[in-house]
């Protein structure tokens, strides 16, 4: 495949407990900026009020204006209840969760 067509993968590391039990702190994620957001997907995105700080959440709903409602698997986690809708553009779709024992 030509270099210009390669799909980049980005690596993230889960830092807290907001997505437990599905994802645990220290677990790695491989994600891509390609693909449409769909309910149920896990996506990584930059915190809207803290540039450079990334969050991982589950898509609850995708809106026609290009935004999405996100939720934490752990009820105590931060999500759209406090952040509001998040823009899909600039988010990454998680393709693979790497078990913590391989990190």
C-alpha cells in the first residue's frame, strides 16, 4: 500500500477507572481516526476544556450536527452529563484493547 494511504494507528493508555469494568488503568488502546462514530463504540478524544488531556468513553448517541453524546462505563466517571456533546471530528475509534499484562 502506498505510504500516503496508510491508516495511522495511535496508542493510548487508560489512566483511570472511568471505563471499568471494560477497560482498566494501565491497559493500552490502539485507535484510528478513520470510521464513523456509532453508538456502543469506544472512542478517545481530547477533553474540551483541557487541551492535551485525552479521555476514553463509549458513544451513547451520534447527532446530525457532527457531535456525539459519550458515557463512562463506570457511573462515577466524567462524561456528557458534565462535558456536554463532543465533536466526532478529531476523535479516535478504538480498534484494539491490549490486556494490561502485555503492557
